[in-house]
C-alpha cells in the first residue's frame, strides 16, 4: 500500500512521527509512506489552499517533503507532483496535537487535508489526539493514538459504506485524553457542538504601541450531546465520524422550498 501523510502542526511535529509509525505499519514491508507536510505550523487554516501565490516545496529526505503551504496544499503537491502521478491508496492527516472534535472540525487544517484528499477521490482519514489532565504530562501525550491508531485505520479500511453522494466520505478520528491502556473502545459518532464555546479575539499592545489581536479558543472539556464526538472522547472512547464536504442542510430543503413557493 502507498500512503501519503500530512498534518497541520508542521513537518517537525511529534504527532507526525506518531502518524509515520501508524502509516508504516499499515503500508507493510512492501509498501511506501510518503510525507508532504507544512514547513511551518498551519493550525486553524481549515481547507485553505494557496490559490493566489505559489507554494515552495523542499525535499528533506527519501519520500519526505516540506511545503510552504496549508495541509490541503500539501495533499495537492503530493498527488500531482511529488508522487509523480502514481498516487496513494490512502491519505492520513495528523496526528493533530489537540482535538478536532465538535466545532474545532470547522477550523482544522488536519481536517482540511483529509477533505482535499476525499475531493480528489482518495480514501482519507484525519487523526487527532485530545489533550487533558490525564495525558498532557505523560512522557508521550500521544500514547492513546500511538497504541490504537493502526487498529482503527485498519478497521475503517475494511468498512464498506454505500455512498449515494457525489462527495466522497472521509473520516474524522479523535483519540481520548487518557493513557493508551485506559481507552475504552471505538464509538461511531456525529459531530457535536460544545455549549457556549466559540473562538474570540483578545487585544494586546506591543511595546511600540501597536495593537494586535490574538485568537483565543473556548473550553475544550465541556461535553457535547450523547452520541457525538467530544462526549465520547471525554468518556474515554475513540470517536469515528464519517464526513463529507457537502455543506448543504439537506433536512431543511423541503421546508425552504415550501416557504419560498
């Protein structure tokens, strides 16, 4: 199996080392793992692509490249340049430092990389490691994803889902904020929403007097509704959420047609 991996924390992020180990195990001794990751951290860029300026790409080693762009740029570079037209069987994005559950999903560059792969017709998964008091101070905070990641990827590869949409399914996987041995299992969930949690800006002034705004996230340990991702994660479960890039609110179409006449 040929696997392309990327992330949004950058080419030197420890989570990418975890993902490399997962991908190497999945690819097997006859397979290949190709890395195209951002040269610098790209957290929060979502599905951004560098449409108005070029992306510089550098080869750092065998099948290892850094691109000055977003995770979606890296996937495009991998598919259409780096891998010389002989594309991957699978794209893995992550392992993100921090969760991409609930509303974080909408902002995540990790998700953006997997989404771009799905739009290109390649099976894809985004993997993220929830941080919390039970794992943040471990020698390896990625212990849960390192121990369970390959098994989850294998199980998802074996799953055969009908897809009546023109938009391919990809998977959002979040590992809980616990030790690897304390993971309770896998839960298939919907995307949740943390109550009263939004991004905000916080103003600060530099010594020069210039004003700068820092984007600040909300609390990450408020559970979402039962059956959704962050609720499962905070209960010790790996959440798996099937997703598509289709943003249509399908459940409202008939009602809106009736009202619009």
